[in-house]
C-alpha cells in the first residue's frame, strides 16, 4: 500500500493521522487539559453549592443570617437551573463573546475551562447534596453529642463519606467533559474536533478525519474508564472511618 499517495478510505485515514499527528497530539493535550481542570475545579464549585443547598435555615437564627442564607440559596438555585437547562455550546458562545463585548479579553482556552467549570459545578451540586443526604443522620447526631460543631461535623464526618459516594458520578462527569470539549470549537479552542475539521478541510476528507478522532476518543475513554473502575473497587473495599473515635483520641 502506498500511504504517501492514498487512493482508498483506509489509506486516507492513515495518511491524515500521520500528516497531522502533531496537531492531533496538541488537540488531545488541550482536550485533556480542559477536561481535567474543568472537572476538578467544577467539582469544588459543586461541593460548595451542594453544601449551601443542604444548609437548614432555622427560625432561631438571627434575621441577618436568615436573609444571607436565603439569598445564597436563591443564587445557587438560579445558577444550577440555568447551567443545567442550557446547552454547553450556547454557554460557551455567551461566556466568550459576552465577555469580549464587555471589553474583558480572555483566551478561548480560558473561556472553555470557565464554561466547563460552571457546567460541571451545576451538575455536581445536586450529586453532592444527594451524597451528603446519604450519610446516616445518626452519625451527625453522634458527632454533635461529642461536642463537635455543625461545621466541624460536616468537614470531618459527613464530607469524607459523601465524597466516596459521589466518586462514580464525578468519574462519569469527567468522561462526559472529555467528549463535550468538542463543542468548544465554536469559540476557537483547538481541541480534537477543530483539528479534525481543519485536517478534513485540507483534502475534503471529513469522514476519514473524523474517524481518526473517533478512535482517539474511544481509546481514551475506554482506558480511563477501566482505570476509574479499579479506583472505585479499591474505594469500595475500604470501611468508613470511625471519625468520632479519632476525634476523641486527638482531643485527649
């Protein structure tokens, strides 16, 4: 087969993959970079939003605290509903071009990360709140009876166990972000899809070019998914920490 002068579909796939291998590698790096940073920071945002949504407002609290918490809850609710109710491709256009219109100059990659963070945070917020609620209330009451404050109970008893419960969803969100970065080509992010579009346009071989990145996406997601499954199994074998006992030992 003469891959330097392709004459059929298979030869064109090999030719394009070889001709644009460095661009595909760069696009792969940008795809991973946005997905990893966006998922990790978005997970933190989701954790904070989920915690705010889980906070109970008591009638015994002073008026200022109740107003502040109610305002925060409304802001978090609006944020979650907006980003869960609109497509990521539209969010990318609004964030990038909206900031440019407001004379805030940012790079397409930064805009892509920002959109991924906000999108991930909105979806993870509900997952985190569900993870917090899955922790047995008796553990919270036991921690309070030992003198731990509600905030300390949240960070030392509830969140460590909730984290283990939300890991599977976090993994799914990361794999989704890995594929959803393809929509960021609309704001000029040079990820895999834009590279394939450029390569395909050079020779008018879009089908072959998209097949190349389809294989890349599949192999990447397949390998990462298997690694994450091993991580989940390892976490599932671990018993819950007896945090109340540890707290008593440290306090002694």
